[in-house]
C-alpha cells in the first residue's frame, strides 16, 4: 500500500469483496483504473508471494498473480502444518507436530494460544519463531506482580500535560478575565479540558500498540502467571473480542487481529475464564530424539558423538529428584560451553566443573556429582 501511494498512483486500501473465482479472504485492492501493464508492474513490486488478488477497474474485475506489496508484509496464508514445521526448522526452532498444529489453528481460527510448561522449554522462542514465519512484528508484554493497565495498555503523558498547561496559562487567564464564577469559567472553556485527554497526550503501551498496529502483529504476553488475577480479568475483553475500552477515548478495536500467545510457567493456576478464550498448548521437556535435533540445529559445531552423550546425561538428570530440572535452554548453554572448551567427549572432571551451567542450585550440583561416576561407567568409561 505504502509503495503504491508513494509513487503517486492513487489511494490503495484493503477491503473484501466476493469473487467466485478467487478465495474470498484474498487481499482486495480498489484503485482508479490503470492499464494492464501498470497492474503487472505493481504486481512485481515485492518478490514475496502472497496470494491472488483482484484489481477493480471499470468493467469486470480481473485477477493477477499478486507477488506482494511493501505495505502488507505479514504472511497471510499458511498452507499446512508441515509448512510451519519446515519454516520453524529453517530458523533453528525444532518443534513437534503438536506445536505446529496449535500455531496453525490459532492463525486460522483467530484464537489466542495459552502456552504452558516448565521454564526454558521454548515457549517464548515459539512466539519469536511465529513472528518470523508470519513476517510480522513481535510485540512483547513481560508480566510481573503488580502489573496494571498503565504499564500494559496506556498511560497519559502527565509531564507533557503539565507543560502545556503552563504554556497556556496566560492565554487561559485572558479568556477567563471577565468571568465571575466557576460555572462561567467552565462554560467559557467548553471542551478545552478534554483536549488534554486526546491522542496528543496518550502514551500507548504494548497491548495498545498491538491493537493499533498498521499491520498484523504477533502479541506475546509473557509469563502471565506472574501477574495478578485482576490483570487476568482485564485481559478478557482483549482475548475474546480483540478490543479494549479506554474511559477517555471509548472502545479501541484492533485494526488487524494479532496472533496472541500467552505463556505460563505454572507458578499459579490461571482462571477458567482466561483458559476458555484460548487454545491450550503444553510444551514438556523434549524427548531424547527431539532434543538431539534441537542441539544439532542450534549448536552445529558440537561433535555428533558428544551431542548424543550430552543429551543422554541431561535426560538422566531429569529422572532424578532435583529441585530444578535442566531445561533445553540449559542444554544449549552447556553444548556451547563444550564447543568453546574443545571437548570431544564427556569426561568426569570437565563435566563436574561445568555442571553449574546445567543445574542452578548447589544441592542439585552436589547430587549430580555423586551420580556422575556411575553414569560414566554405564557409558563405558573408566
């Protein structure tokens, strides 16, 4: 859209019209009539493939294979679950079919996804991978205890309001010089007071940014379980209707429905009302085969034999009674460290010295060191 308008070829805007030969969800551009050659040139502005679109002109509409437009960067069509798996893999995010299916259904059904699971299994990375796959901006809201709408949705620029009040003080004094009561002063000011609660003084936060984005976005509400139940209730309108009510401005509806992902580390039970509005996805610790693939994709310099040993030891640790089990993020940190140390196999001394990369409490490190000799013997080492 922006690319066309900048060339002086008329206003271009999106709308949907029925067309028997083309998917009704296709992007539709209405504009003044142009020769077919100009339309063909417009269709080659961007090399990214989107879908067929209709150019409306005087007489019957005709279709051209639309190759993309600089003003519509989000991937608007997901062919299949396999398409997601392949694209995520190219980004280094190795996911199961169940994860890809959740993203596919969320995009097609326009439903938020609640992603639960232990810390470090790739919940936040899933949102990043989805944004890259959809070629959409990622807008992130990090939750914490005490988070409220002034930090999540919007707040007023009180400093700017005060500055404008000071600058207008003399002018306001002249306007009110001949009034003799508060009521008369208010009548004279009219709607001037409301001007201080207009767009000029509004400071949008992540949620409002996502609703007012000029292009479809991916909204990540990270670690929702750390926020209060009151904030959960505040989110219900956004999750169900993709709109938010602002007292001074009214209801703000999404210009484009964002793909919303909420993550939770299961620190507390979330409300049934929030769960009903979302698709549910649980990401557990990966099985050995999947974890080997993840390490190979993220740390390709690690020797294949060492990779198998490392994953086997991580899987062994997860079977133990530990305070905090190692997640895939710790596995990757350890793999990168072993590459830096030029390791070609797991040796007892080196493993003992680097366990702090995998385990985060001294109690767990002590237990792992006690278990290490027996595990290495099983591996065939002395």
